[in-house]
């Protein structure tokens, strides 16, 4: 079996994530430097500034830090929902034979880190942070892969992308189940009503964007009031977006072929409309929003959350050291072991096979890169702890673990690829698969 060569939409997604990963790292470094500079009070005052948003009796009223984490990050999770929908409808998650390896790898990469964390913290003050080492930061991880260039097989990139998407699904479930407060059923009913209204609009083929923006804001505010984490409203609307085009591609080609040598303005407008409809709503939304989240939302989140003031006392509070050790061990060791062991078990049980041209040492390297938790790990840490000392210890550990995981993963990839170019090409050719960049269908072997 081999993963399909990367289609254009996936390559664009990978490129945006990789470039966004660089901006993310810069934002984190700026936040850390600012928080430890003589101007650290300005950093704290900025994120403590009050912010509010209200519609009638329902509204958000908190500080700027929470507006970023609860509001802007809803856009991030909207894009996550769009990518999950695309993968389920047109990507690798639609084919159980292809999805088995990254899905089971992701499950191992969530269970083992959580177990390692609880081994250090079960019954202690920091036990609620078990969800922190379960997350993978796709932008950061793909940024590391991008720095290594064409030596990395495309099958590994697609494996990491799919694994991170499944990981995001797991994080969404964990946030919804474990990190939501007492639920206000009335507010939750309003949120559900907004989702139902959006579904009705889709069935009625009402495509006015402002309608969905208004319903999305209502859903977000109601979800925030309900006690369920508000970012899940973004996921819900992402999953609602139609992922199949309303006009097949051959319709566009027929229209283009029937145009006169000097088409009129009406003909060109009609062709533009048909061409637009040949791309799904989900893909169009993702194309528009993904750069916004990668280059603005996630870096702003990093700027707001990575600014940890290091005084040397971060691990002196009761339970703080155990939290930090659990996070670092979970992300650096647990992810590599969990992903690789679960993938090996899937292959052993003949539920999946390795992609063409990929070897087990490279899978271990990708498992290590999956230990770059950063964005979602920081996000879950903020939900897990009310004690600011435990939160600070967890954030410091996430930063340290992400650096360690990136160095370990990159080092293993350099060692296992030996400086060669993309290693999947000879194997792909032997199996009759097209080279990367060819969007023609690839033959997939038996599971």
C-alpha cells in the first residue's frame, strides 16, 4: 500500500502550515523575550485588558487573553473542522485501508503520553493536566519537515498530516468531555438551534456568507455561556460546510470548450460562476481562512500564551515539578513510543502496511516530531489548571518539550534519510504510482 501522491489542495495546506510554523516560532520567542524583559509589566497589562462582546442578554466579558483563547481560537478550530471534513469526504480518512495506519498511530500517540503523564501525577494536584501531552502542533511539526527539504518522502508528510488531523479530533473530544464546565442546557439549546438553522440554510441552498457569520457568532456566544468550550462552535460549523463541489469539473471544461473566440461579458460571468461551483464550499472557506489562522490567529495565540516569566521558582510550588516532568516525558517519549508502537501493532495485525519507501526508523522520527505539542497543548493547559503556578509549569514544560521533540525528530530524520532526496520515488515507480506533483489517481495496493 502507498499513500496517494499529494494533491494540490493538500500541498497548499502543507505549505501554508509549514510557513505558518515559522511565524508561530517567532511569535513564541517574542513572547518569551518580552515577558522576561524590563517591559514585562506591559506584556501582562496588554493581555489583562478587558474585552467584551454581547448580543442581547448573551455575551462574552473577560480579558483580552481569554478573548484570544476562546474567540480567535474558534477560527483555528473552524479550519480544523474544515480539514477534518475534507479528509472524511475526499481525503485519506475516507479509505479505511489508507487511514488505518495514521489513525491507530494517532490513538497510540494520545493514550501513551496521557498514561505517562498520569504515572507522575495520578492523585496529585496536577492530575487534571493529562490531556496536555496528547496534542500535536501540526504547523510547528510541518515547519520542521519543510526545513529538511526534499529529503523527506511525501508519504511521511501525508502520514504526519493525517495523524495530526486525527489527533485534533481527539483533542476536540477531550476538550468537550473533560475540560468543559457545568453545562447550561438553555444556552446549549440556543447553540444547537444556531447549528440547526445553519443546516436548514444549507438544505435551502442559501449561500449568503453573512447568514452563516451571524449564526456562527450566535452559536459561539451561546456555547461560551453554556459552559462547553466556545471553540467547539468553530468545529461544528467547519464540519457543516459542504465538502463536495456543486458542479463537476467536466462541466467547467465543457463550458470553456463552448466559448466563442471572443466571449461576451455574460459568458465570462457564467463561466466564473460555474468554475467557482466546481470547488467545494469547504475548500473555498479553507483556502480563505487557513492563511488567516496560520499567519495571524495562531501566532497571536502564541504571543498571548508563550510569555512565561522565568524566575527559577516555576517548579517550586507543590505538584509543579511532577506536572513539568509528566508533560516533557509524555510529549518527548510518549509520543514517539505511542505512535510507533501503535503503527507497528497495526502492521503486525495486518490492519495496515507501511507506505511505499518508508522505513520504521523514519516512522519513529515522525513519532518524535508528533511530540511537538505547543498550540493545542498550551490551550489544554490553560483549561486544565486554575492554579497559575501549575499552569506556568505546564507551559514552560510544553515549550521545552516542543524544542526537544523537534530536535530529536529532525535528527532522526536526517540520520535515516542519509541526505538523499525523496526516497519514495523509486518505490512508487516500482508500484506504478505517479511521482509527487502528478494529480492523477495512484494505484493503492491491498490492505
